[in-house]
C-alpha cells in the first residue's frame, strides 16, 4: 500500500510539473464537443437529443489521447525497467499509474462535462446522472486503456495501434453511459444502467492491473 | 536458515536474434565477491546482466540464489539486487533528491538520500531538476539510487560510462565499501573499479558460433 502511494505521488507530481498533459486532454474534449453544433446545425432539439452521446464519445477519445504516454515515457528513459525490478508487485505499479492517469485526465473531464451539457442544450435533469455515469465509467476507460498502453511499448506508431485495440473495448462503457443519461432524461430509472457501469468498473479493477502487468513483463523481455 | 548468500548460474545459454550470443556459461559470486564481465561488443555482457536481473529468461540453464531458482520467486530476488543499465531513469521534472528518494522509498521507508548524494558529489545539485543535468551527472544520480537503499547484490552494466575521474574514484570507493560489508558486485567494465580480487569472466570464451544445434 505504501508503495502504491509512493508511485501515485510520483506520477501526480510528474503530471503537475509537466502541466500541459491534463490541460490538453480537457481542451481536446471541449473542442471535440463544440464541433458538433457546427456539424449538425444549431438546432436546439437535435443537440439536446445527441448531447449525451456526443459528450461520451468525446470523453472516450480524450481519455485515449493521453493513454499512449502512460508507460511510454517511463519505458523510454529506463524507469520502467527499474520499476519492474523493484520488490513491488507489478500489479500495484500498474494500479498506481492508472489511478494517477484517472486523477489527472478522468477527473478534469468530469468537471468539464456539465458545462458542455449546457452548451448542447441538455435538459438539466440529466446533469447529475451524466456526472455519476462519467464518474463510474471513466476509471474503467483508464483501466482498459492501460492494457493497450502496455502492449504498444516498443511498437512504432503506437498511438494508432493503441486506439485500434482499445476503442472497441470501450463500447460497453459507452452504451451504458449514454443509456443511463437517456433514461434519466426520458423519465425512466437510470439505476440499472449505473449498476451495470459499476459492474463493469469492478470487473476492470479486478482484471486490468493483472493483464497490464503481464503485458509489461512481456514488453521488458524484448 | 542457512544464509550463505551465493548467487550462481549454471550452463546458461543466450539465443537472441537468430544466433547464440553465448552458450554453456556458468558463474558464481559469493559474499564479498565480485565478478567482472569482459568481452568484445556484442559478446553478451548486457544480456548476461539482464538475465541475472531476471529481465531476460535464459534460453537454457538456470540462475539461482543459494538453493532457490530466481525465476520461481521473482519478488524475493528483486529485493536482493540493484540493476544499473544503460538508461539512467532520471526524470527531467523531478529534482535530483526526488529522483533518488523515489527509488529508495520503494525499498526502505526512511532512505538516507543525503549520504548517497554526497558519496557521488551531487549533494549540491539536490534541488536541481533532472533536465539540467549532464550525462555524467545523470549517471551519478542513477548510482546514488543504488547507495540510498542497501541491498546485497549490485548488477552494474558499464557503470563508469560518462563519468569523470572523480566519479570513477567514488564508484571504486562505493564498491569497495559494499564488498567489505559482504556485498556482491557483478559489473561489465573495462576499468579496475575496486573489483580487484574478483573473478573475471571473459564472454569471448563462451561464444556459440561453433555450436551445431537446430
């Protein structure tokens, strides 16, 4: 546990001092969403109808944007090699790095989401569920993405490869994230959808650190 | 428990990129001992060190500490050694002290970072971010990491690269002190580095070209 905190603090410190990473993710998120009114026309009803989907898809892409660097910088400067050789289980290392990734990218996305919902004329009744759904869904995105980020180490054009591997796996989170908001807006219970999102989160928490660690071990052997 | 502290490899073979880098190699290091790896470029010095660290599984043969094979209990093995490779793992936005302290904290709750920095003459750089360091200074930071959390075995891959004469003397002193405490060192190097009395393993003797295996 102390090792988890040590690695988490180091990654947060690295991220805050570099600063730009989190900011760029949020900027990308905002710009991607803002493009939609230009694309589909400023019809308030249409925008309100597609708001949840647009925000979720933009959040997926934004979260993926920063994934490539999750292990890449440590891999390039030799830190990953040394991390793998510490008397710390690699699963803890992956879990700590994913947590830092979510805190520096997922959390700012959640904070920016209500603003964008207003921009897309979403009914105020859906805001709380949107935030809740994002809070349950984005950690899963970081966790699933960690597997892809570990697998692309050493590959050229890793970023494109990463999106090809990870985006299809994001689909379940996307489906239930959007349907939770749609249910709330349509006057139905959002709870079942949120419960499925929680279930997905529990499954990814249980599986992804182990799979990610296995992928890292493989990357270190080459 | 009998703690004789013997690290050895038996009949190791390294097969990489379609060729045998070395074959039939055996070694042993004991308490206070040192093993110097020599050999021309590409003879497998780094591969052997990576094998000792468990980063690269041997194609044949086995490595063991006392009676336990290292691949059976990797975390127990990781606890015993520090590995210094070619990359210095110095984060550009962390200060020298933060860099060293992070690594040491993963092994000991209260690391003595200050003393480790002093040993390599970089205590005055403690608050300087890693991006302002020269190659030699980064190497010193990487070596300070080794001193900040004491372990039994040091695996050093060309530790003197980019170091000036003062720093090389500091490395010599550190290795001598480590060995005097019963520590073990395996290093690939072309300099003396306080490894006198250690065994020399010339990897040129284990080249596998004439092996006929398919």
